């Protein structure tokens, strides 16, 4: 029988040679120095051979154990080579039917429909929260309790939205498994509502009557032109903070008075058209000499090639005297919606101005330009109302038909 020192000291020769360990196990020492384990046996009158790997990755003890296992199979009337092939085939089938395999297929099926950033988010949650527990399990064997345990671990971090998305994504993966006959049921489908719901906290927003005071503070605050321009532009356009902060000159058509936000920069992933009021265009005209030579309309004053940071807006609001909970940049959208709905404007036009996509997929298909002219009238009326309020005039509610 071989010893470890013999194996370590075996030197390569011009030709491959064998070192026997006994009961069919040998070590092949090749001319390049590689040392390979081989097991030779006879089955049905024919000599056959199995490879057990390479030393030292496979130790002497491990090679002997593999040999003994093969000899046990022979005594039971089985061909070790055939058993290995069958085991590999079963492992391959099991891998194709694992939760991980179906999850990877699900991502590939949706990759063309999702934004690249969304693909990254989905893959990140799979890698972090889902696949470590479910990935290597046969999808047909996973129980509702196992799925619930995964979601509850995420909930335990107080990441309630992530926990709900976790369940939704697992349910979508199981749905693909059912469609491709790799499982019969969808255990995640029955778990709707098991994640606790956080009490909704609405974004802090000013009332319409508070806007003159806000605009007065904004005019006098010590902040850069980019920050002050963005804070006023947000109010006039009712767009999302990230959309305004990342606004590019290439997206603006001053002649048509239109801002075209591409889908990769919107929350919905769809292009959004924003008609520009005279007041909004005036802000852009003020910014043109300052930032018109660059890509961004409201760049960071520190890094001109990067958008203005959300913290810059927050810091300006704090310098204006607003405390946490008084106001947020996102809250202007609530002011816009509440005020115009109370004044009797068409709620469908308001919703489209806020880039809220209809749930109906057919309606959503042409949402980009839906109510475009009505939105143009609405946003101009909104800007005029703000100007009038700033000057101390009373704003009289307009009839719905006056603005679409």
C-alpha cells in the first residue's frame, strides 16, 4: 500500500508510470508531474476504469474511500461506472429543476423588458435574501413554510417593502416553474398579506397659502443658483426631485416649450413629456448662461458633471427655516395635486401631469402624450396662480372645463 511520503516524493519520468495501492487503486504519475487516481475493475468479464481525480486535491484517504465504495457496488451487482453516469445525469436534471435555475431563466425572460438598474436590484435581492435558502432546492419540493421563512427574515430587518417584493418575486419564479411543468403549485401565491404593513406617512407638503412665504424665503436664502433654480422649477413642474436634478439640456425643446424625460430616468420606466409654462422657461433662460455649456441644467456646484444632490435641496430648505417634517422637495407634488383637485381641475389631467401611469395596459401604452395640451394649459394656470398668490391676489377656483 502507498504511503504519503511515497506519493510526495514520486518524481515524473519521461513516460507515465503507475504506483499501486491495492485492490485496483493506482496512482498514475505523468511526465508533466500530475498525479492521477485510477481504479481498475472487471464487470461482466470486461476490464473497466474509473477516475477519482488528482492528488493532492483528492487525498489518499479519499481515493481509498472511493475505491471501497466502488467495490461495495460491485459486490451488489452494480457497475460503478454506470452508477456514476446515472448520478451525474440525475444531478444535471436536479440542477435544471432547481429554484436557482428557474430564477435565472425568469430574469433572462424579463431582461429585455426591465431597465438595467431594475435587473441589478432584482438580482441583488435574489443573491442576498432568496437564493441562499432556496437556490439549490428542487423547486417542486419547496414548501410554503420555507418561502414564508425567507420573507420573514427580510421583514425582521424592518424592510417591509423589500419583504413584500421578495414574496412577489418568489411567486413570479414559481409561476414560471408551473408554466414549464417543473412544479405543480405556487406556494408563494397563498402568502399574500402575511407581511405586516407600515403605517403610511405622507410626504411633508406646504399648503397653497404657504407658497408666498416659501418663495420669499427661497429668494433670500444663501444657496447657489442651481439649488434655488431647481427648488422653484420643482414647484412649477410638479416633477420628481431626481428627474429635475438630473435634467439635461438635450431633453429640452425651448421652441416647443417641452421637456422630454427619457424612460431610463423616470420612476415608471416610460418617457414623460412635461409642457413648460412661461415661468418654467424663464428659470431655464436664467440657467442657460450658467450651465448651458454643460450637459446638466442643475449640476452639482462642486462636481459639474454630476447632478445636484438631493441633500443640497434638503440643506437649502433647512437654511430657509423649515424643520424636518415641514416640507420635502417631493411634497410639491402633493401641493400641486391637492390644490388643483380642490379647485375643480380635471383629475385625469392632474394624474398625467404627475406621470402616474394608468393601471390599464392599453391606456398606459399611449400615456406619454395623453392630455398633452390639457396639461400645457393646466401647468400654465398653476404657474399663473403661484405668481398671483405671490403678489397677494386671491385665487378663485376655476371650473373643470376651463382647463380640460
